[in-house]
C-alpha cells in the first residue's frame, strides 16, 4: 500500500471523525473506532495528531479558515445583496449537507465538555456568521432594496437557526432530505421578512 503524505492522512482522519459522528453519534468517537474506519493503527493516528482533542481543534481551524472564510468573501463581494444572501445561504446549507456531523461535533465538544478554548472558537464561528449576514442585510437596506424598519440583528439571529433546523431535517428525514427544496424555502422566507 502506498504511503500517504501527512496532510492527506490528517484530512482522512478529520473526515473520518465527522463521518463517525454523523453515522454513529459522538459517543462512538474513539481513537480505536477512528483507526478502524480509516485502516490505520491507533499509533499511526497519534503520529499525525497528539490527541483526540488535537484533531477536534484542527477541525475547528478548518471551519474557521475554509467555511467561514468563504462566507466572508460572499458577504463582502460587490454583488447585489439578494444575490449575496442567496449564495451565502446556499453555501451554508451545502457545507452542512456535505459535513453532516459538523454541528454535533461543534456543540458537543465545545458545550457539553465545557472546554473553554473550543467554546471561544464556537462563539467566534457563530459571531462571524451572524456579522456577515448583518452586513448583507444592512447593504440591502442601504440600497433601498429591503425594508429599513427590519431589525437587522433579529433577522440575522433567525438566520442562524437555519443550519440547526436543516440538521434536524436531515436527521429525521435521512436520505429524503432535499437540499434544493430546503434552500429555496429558506431564501423565500428570508426575502419575505426583508421585503419593503
């Protein structure tokens, strides 16, 4: 078998963490199960990461760098606000659809384990997403596209519930979850709230 680079192995390990959480729940996330999932020894995993927590921190870093970074680019682009809002929502839903265990990981590791560093990172991820939505909405109000009486922070906070609702839909509906339909319904709801 060909030896993989450290970067490739680290990505495989992190993806396996998300897959295990998505399919078997956070309680079944162990180094032993992780090693079995990717066909490595437990010792090999520890050559790539110091601990299970080190893997989790690396996943949080990826979320901040990749997902939140992409959302920031969308929010601050020169496109018309309704186009940005649609892209922002689609990107969010697509990310959570492709990384089904990510919300469980974020909330369980940061909140339930009461880890101060992970809580701080979760708070930053939440804050950044909310701020980006507020920027898009504020730009739409400034451009006189959306109602100036809208309470921007309230709409942004409501928006933040969409990924959680989507995760519940995926959990309950399983393979019946329809990405396009959910995305269309949510953007229509948002635009209705913002309409002049």
